[in-house]
C-alpha cells in the first residue's frame, strides 16, 4: 500500500509549483515510509509515497511505460494471471511488482482492464500523448481516492490532508457538511469528503479528466442473478471463494500476520492462513487487542455475550500460531482520540478508532502486512438489523436510530428548513435507488437486498475508512479478504434461508468454518470488535468533554446549541438515551465523538459557509 497524489491543470502552467506536489506527497509520508517519487509533465504533477510489500527492490513509482505514467495504491491478488495474459500478447516485464502489471494492463486494454482486476486499489494514469488523466477505485472501496475540481483543473490524493497542501483546496464546511457530521457521522455520503468541494470516487467508479472536463461512471455494481445451486453446492462455492481470497492475500515479500479476535471471521481467516503457512514449513503470527481490567469490568449484553480472551487462547492453540495480545489502558485510549481523528481527517468511531490506531502501531513494530476479518457481517448477514423485522423494514439506517436526539443537539438555525429525519432517509434512499432485483421477488427479499446495499455502501465504508487510516497512519497494510468482489456478488444472491442457516447469523459461513476449527468456535454467538468496559474511560472522556466545553475558544457551539451541550454535561449523557452509532458507540463513545468533533474544528479550522 502507498500514498498517491496528483494535480492536473489544462489552463495554467504548473512549472512553478514543483514544491506543491512535493508537499502533497510529504503529507502522505506515513502511508509510504519506504520511498518517494514525483513526476512532472506539462499540465500534470504526480507524487507517490511507497510502502514496499511486493518486490521491494523494484516497482518504484511513479512508473512510466510509453506515454503512460501511473501512481497506484493497492494490491492486485491476480497479478500472476494478468502477467501471463499480457506476456501472451507480447509484453515483457522488468520487475515482479503488481504496479508494472497494472500499468501494462491499462496500456493494453484501457478502462476495460478494470473488469479483469482482483484486488484493492486506487490509481491514476496520465496519458502524455492524449493529455488525459484516468482514475479508478476498487469495487469495494477498500482504498481511498479523494479529489477536488476547479475551473480547468483537478487535485487528487489518498487522504484529504494532502489536498489541503494545494492552493486550490481549502478547508470549508457547508451546512450540508455540518448536518452530515451530526446526523450521519461517523458515516458520510458516498462520494462526499464532508469538506466543501472535497469529493471521493465511490466504490466501483472510474473517471477521466481532460480538456473537455471531468467525466465519471460506475464500472461495477452488485447485480441480481437467479441462485440455482443447492445448499451443499452453495457451501462448497462460498467456501472456495473464501479460501481462495484468503490464500491470494497471503502473498507478501515482507512479514505478514493476521488479526485474531476469537470470533468467527478472524478465526476462519487465521485457520486458513495457518494451514497454508504450515504446508510451507512456517508458523503464522496472530495478534489481538484487549483492555486493562476488561475481565474485571466486563458485563455480558445482547450485543457482546461473552469475552473474547478465552476464545483467542483456544483458537491460537488449535492452529498453532505465535500469538501476541496487546493490552491498552484507558488514558492511552483517550489520548489517542485526536491522533486517530487526524489520521482520518474527520471525526470517526471515537475509541473504536483510537484503539485500532494504537493497536496498529504495536503490530507495525514487527510486521508490515496484516490480514483482518472485516466486512463478513455486511455481505453475509451477520448484524442484528438483518434479522429483526422492525429494523429490516425501517426507513433510514438501522444502526443509527438516534436521529431525533442528534437533531435536538443542533443549533436550531441549521435545521431551519430541513427535517433531520428526511435528510437521513434521503441519504439512505439515494443508495438503493438503482438496486438490482429479480422480477417477482417478495417484499422480504427486496428488503434484504436493500439492507445488503446499505451495509455495503455505508456501514462497511465507515469500517474500511477506519481500517485504512488507522493502519496506514503507521505504514501498516491491512488486507480484508471478505471484501473480495466475487464474494460480495455471490452473497448478494444467496437465498436468506441458506445465508441464515439454522436460523443463525452467518449460519452458512459457520457450516463452512467447521472444516477449519472446533465446532463451538464456529457456532459461537457473534461478538463485535472489542471495546473497553472500564468505567475509568467513561470518566476520562466525560471530564475532557466538560473541560473543552468550558474553554473560551470552544468551537462546538458553532454547530450545537449551548443549552443542549449543558444538558449533556448536567446529566452526564443520560439525556441521550440512544446508541450514537451501531453496537459499539454508546454514551462514552458519544462524548469521545464530540471531543473529536471539537478538536477537528480547532485543528482543521474550516471556513463555515452558513
């Protein structure tokens, strides 16, 4: 993985702006600490910061072939097949890198090369002869691609902070952006970077920019297809896709480990990886996260029925991994809220982000690549909202039922002619307006497809944002095998009675997992990403929020009503009874999110356009 940035302008010369592209690249240095490169052509500047994973000795970027120059962030998992096809067409290769394969694939097939790629990627190709820029993002949106357009030009980068190094992009916040932060956050609309004028290629989108302007379109989307396989055939098919995806993503020329929480998804990935390593005479390293005094403070709930720790020990012993457990204390977790926000350039999932930020810093001390179990729940029906009718058929987003209470925190003028409920509903409805369905599907089938798309393009994107920024902040590449587009497309059409086999969340995956792990692990009740249960953390974030709100340069009242802030403080958050977001963001995480929002306003200092 890497950091990419670029600037194309057809109306103004860029010759005097060499330092700008270098600053843009330097702002992404954490993503690519191993090497740096720039490319200059009339009307185009490109920058790259490299994290060396495949063929570290070669593969430097920007890379040029004929009239084409590429900057690329990602990994291709079918590099070998693509290289063979290109060799058959007469191409030769001087490196073992997937960058060279991708560049020559584009030179050979143009935009159609995207149909052949299996991987996670964001890249741009400058065509010197045609004076055009081509940009693309992977189907699942694992790798980021932000951009900002102005008259005659475009600026792009892996992260928003790099855009702000360019004189044409400034931090500004419109009323819609403010409402997004408070009514949708930590999620954001597809294609939106929240900052005014900052946009993002959506998953499965590509774009051209030339003297005729900017044009983008969708090159991949989930398609409804009849499912004709039996239960046994479906289990074999999905089992093959999962195993194939995991094994493809184990290829690395630098040290690789897996994350192991003791839950179904990470245990399945780790078991497959350990078996592959064992066949090669190697031992897999696994990593987990925990919190100081969690055993003492843990209280079972409907969302988190038991502790992870005993299951981690069991799975690590079963697969024979070399296991490391990272324990985080409450003060460090609270202190990392601001660095985690800066990594994301926006308020995020509060301590769910800051814990991952600290965890990845520890993993990076020994490893450059990790493999993680994110996104299985989104594509394979793991969350409660897939199973509860009152959530399945509800308007808006089932993981954020706090719209009215969020709206009550806002300054009244921000909602003067807008309904908060309609604002959220329209964001959800826009996502599914072109949903692919089969003729004659039932109301339930249609609702489940809708839920799939909301999860894929909203909840999953929030988790992928978190994973990419918190890991790449330390130069750690994290791969996510369940995001393989083949799995997503296949799962989109698996009948619910198969997907929820035996009435269980991800029942089909559990049946597959029995081949790789003890049955009690395979059928363990779902447990989300581990979070702290230490009351000391709750006190830390509440006290910090209270302190910040008491400072004279406090910025949050620019968005929130002061009486609402005072009520949160006087009731210690009890006046906000709903979860802020999902299963993990409760009262302490709400205060942590508002701390991140306050510090975001201070540090990024956006111009308010309302």
